[in-house]
């Protein structure tokens, strides 16, 4: 569970840090192999391969390697100290007075390894984006960096989103079935929400490299990359919240609190019923809100602000007053939908109601997306803009 990541006596944080460290080592070894064995087109030596490999090993992956190694050492020290015999004997003499459960929202020392990993990831990502943004002109850059195959990137990013959405479906499937109406409501509407998000995503993504944000400009490419990472994290959080909502979808008060009389019941982030439902509702609504915002932001970056504004001013899109009013109504509806999604957890915490609302929200986004295509003219493939 999440609580065990902050527990210094649990090996979960140590194992997680070791896993991240192992992944970083594999990436480092991959680029070391690229440095010595990499070939350019048609099997010839390329001047861009070695500088790119060196930069990634020293700066980008080097930061993650150091941060993950530090996290392993820190979590190992915490674990050994907490499980030492002397420490346990000292704890036996402690007198517990007015003790209560630790608030999971409060930062504790056991969170330190996870924070190190997060800082390392952010610094590594920042270094890579700064390198791209501050790169010299193309004629010089192509000699010191490897160009990106955007058609391949579009394909792989689509597969990645399918993987993230698949995790949401898997989270719904692995939970033990409960014979309650609320369980089936959360399950079926959860699956429907994931399907609608999948349709919404692929409906708006470009199928040609010329329409992609990374081809348009450096700034739009960086903004797309950062938003795509946040988008992926929000999809994972959305799937995890669906899973916890299913655990809290029992037919009785005991089941609603995440407690079962059966010894075979699996516990996930269980606490008091009220806290569990409140935190899950907040996680669900905020992750769904981030998914919707990132989706629109990514769609905007593919064409740019100037290009989208010009769609309303071009000769083929001279809007009448009626169409102009419809466009304003659509924008206001989308803003209202954002606000509704963000604040939904303040109105209700029931898993079934949240699942139904999420399907309605996703369906509304699809309707407004189609509505927008009917109001605004779509620019031709390959149009570009600096913003």
C-alpha cells in the first residue's frame, strides 16, 4: 500500500528504490553500448551518435543514476536501523499516550527516498528539455544530435497511452467481486470511462509527422513532452483511484470502510471509511481533471495558439453571429466542465456516483470536441506556427 512506502521498517521503499536504480543502470549500459557500437545510416560512422550518448550518460541519466543510488542508500539505512534489535528493544519501553494514526498527508522522514527519486526525475527531465531548447541552429545541431523519427514517436506514444489505459482496465479487473449494486456500477462505468478517454485521445492526435507539436517548433515540442508525462501520470492515478473505489464499493457499512470479515479479503490503502472515501474521491476527481486539461493542452500544442486563432479568421471560416455565439457557448461549457470535474469530490464521495459522473464528463468532452470541429475549420496538414 501507499503507507508502506513511508514506513521505514518496511522493505517496500527499499525494493522500490532498488528497482528504479536497476532501471537506471540498464539505461546507462544501453547508451554505453550505443557509444561503442552505434552506427549511422547505411552502417556508417556518425558524428552525432557519440556526443548524444555522452550527454545522456553524464547529464540526463547520470542525474537519475545518482538520485536512485542515493535513495537506495537512504532507504537501506532507514530499514536496517528500524529493524535492528537494539532499536526494537528501545521501542518496547516506550509508553504510548494519546496515540493516533499518522495522517498520510503529513510528510514524514520515511518519504525522503521517494522525494529523492522525484527530484532526480524532475532535474533529469529539465536538463534534457533545456538542451533541446538551447540547441544551436539546425545545421550545427544535426552534427551533434540524433534526429527524432516523429512517425515512430507517434506510433510509440499511442501504444504508451494504450498501456496506461490498460492499467486502468487491469485495476478494475483484479479486485475481488462483491455482490453489491455499487460495485457493478463502478466497474461498468469505469470501463466505459476508459473507453471514452481512449476514443477522445486518438480522435485528436495527428496521424502525420507534419502535424505534430515536435515538428512545429522547439517550444511546442518541449511543452508537449512535459504535458505528455503529466498526462501519463494522471492516467495511472485515475486507474489506481478506480481500484480503490471498487474496494470501497461494498454493500454494508463494514465493506464501505474497506473492512471485510473474510480472511481472504485484500487490503489496499485502508484506513477509516470516511478518510478512505474522501481521499479516493479527491484523487479521482483531480486526476480526471488533469487528464482533461492535459488532453486539451496537447491538442493545442499540435497546432499552436496562432494557428487555432487563425482558423476563426480565415476566409473559409467566416463565422456568422450565430456560429460565433455557439463558439462562445462551447468555450464556457468546457470551462464549466473543468470546474465541475475539479470540485465534484466536494459534493459527493460515493464511488458509484463518481463513476457515473466520470462517464458523463468523458462523453461531454467527445461531444464538445465534435462540436468544435463543426464550428471551426480544420487547417491543412503541415501548417505551422511558432506559438
